[in-house]
C-alpha cells in the first residue's frame, strides 16, 4: 500500500458486497420502475421482498451482521476501522449502530463517498 500506509491490514470480505439483484442485475432502475411500477417499490426498498432471483435487504442484513459479529469482538479500544461498502451493505450497519427500524434502514438514500463514523 505504499510508504504512507504502513502497519495496517486490508481485509476483503464477501459478506459486505453489494446486494444481489438477481434477474434485475444490470438493468436500469428507471426502466424497471416503468415496466413493473408496483413490484419495483417492493423490490427496491422492501425489507423482505427480494427481486426475482435476488436478495432482499433482510438477506443482506444477515450476511452483514455475520461480518460485524465476527469483527467487533476482535477490536481493541484504540483500533480504527474503515469499512468501504455498497449502500445496501451500509444499511444494516447503520441500523445496528444507530438503532434504526427496518423502515428507516430501507428508506434512506445514500450519497457516494459519504462517511459514517461510530465510536464503539
């Protein structure tokens, strides 16, 4: 990682990857909404209704919480952890750290590059 970033560990974990949109992967969300206006809202922000062949946010939450449950007990008081993840993986992290409801977690839009900071 170069001379400026010595003494840290990079961990890649598939549990914090983007949500799998199944049969909708690669399709434009505006087109999906136009073709399937009723289902789109459910697929897009529903907690427990997945798109065809894909994951719902609840599925993402299960794998993200598995990641957090593994990493949090290993942290020491002065550790600094930076997690880079897609918006749908950030949702359950925010739910956990900010004590959000499922509806709150699912409703938020995310700005690319926005940083959320928590002290544990």
